[in-house]
C-alpha cells in the first residue's frame, strides 16, 4: 500500500477544484495537497488517483508522489471556515496526499512540451478515459522545466457504475476516447509510436503491482467483487482488456 503519514496541520483550502482539496502538513515534514474522502465524489476518486498516478509513474510519466494521509478529529477543531470544517469532519480517517511541488506553475499556451512526453500523457488519458484534461482545466504543471501530470480522479469512469455489478471489461475496451477538447490533442500524431512503446509494458503483473498500492478501505465492494482483492482484480481486467484490444479507443484518426 502507499506510504501513510499523519496530518499535523491543515494549512489552507485550494479553491480551484470543485472538491475543495487542501494544503496539509504531515508528520514526515512534507507538505501535501490533500484529496479528501469526505468530498462529494467519494473514495472512488481517490482510487482513480492512485491507480492512474502509479501507472503513470511506472511508465515514466512525471507525476507527484502519493501518500495516504490520516486525519484525526482534532485537525478541524480550530478551523474557522464552516465549509472546510465540515469537510475535515467528514474525512476523518485515510485520505490521499499529493506531494506539493513548490514553485511549479500551471500549463498554458506558452508551454512547449517535449512531443513524446505530451503524446505519452495523451495516451495515458485515452487508456484510462480521463475526461478532465482540457484547456479549461489542464491538470498539468511545469516544474523545473518538466511537464507533470496531476489530478487523475476523473479517470476510470466505469467504476462509478459498479453498484449493480462490475460489468463488462470488453465494453470499456471498445469505448473510443474523444480527444477533441484535450489540452494536448495537438500531439495525436505521436500516439502510434507511444502506443507501441508503452502498451507492451502494461502487463497483468504491472497492473497488479499498481492496484496493490490502493488501500483496502477505499475499495468499495460490488456485486461479484465483494472483497478488496476481487475489486482490485476487476480493475486489472478492465485495463488489460483495453490495452490488449484493437485500439478502437486510440484517438489517432484525425491526427495532424
């Protein structure tokens, strides 16, 4: 499982996102952007963050380190903002921390990333069905001249439909990815080469290693997958089906 630390101080809310993440200091003297389990999207968003973030890391795509952040009840005692206090109270227990990158800045039109790096991020988003990497919300940072991918909670949409059963991996495997509004859509021409390099690396063993990073308590049971390891296996099957299929999802048809 991802390393776990105890939060020692809530610093400030980050109001750019709808889920109200916050800047938190922890016992390891690190500063983290905390994604809270009590936010409206629930723990499935935290699962997507870990699965896609750790997959990105293993594929050589830069993404901040992740930790589990445990919140005690005392953390919100002196918080004056009622909205924040309610969120902290609803998030007692294990939350997700994303390493804060001091001095980083948001991606904009002035940035010129390495084309292979940009195509790799686009490929990962297509594989995991990320619906949240547009010019309105790039979810990319530039730090020390390098491109860093952040905020993967909107990936893996299929798990939000698991209340009635885990469903069909084959359906997800065929679902095309619309890159029309993607902030890196201009790099689609590089997708075939990136796909040839990255797809063979996404093996069952690699995905099992990634899913092992997800804490048991975030893996909500579903009909046909009542235990954490069964839920992990379902994620593995969905991603394997997609990476092993005919690439109907890969948005290369109108590449420039």
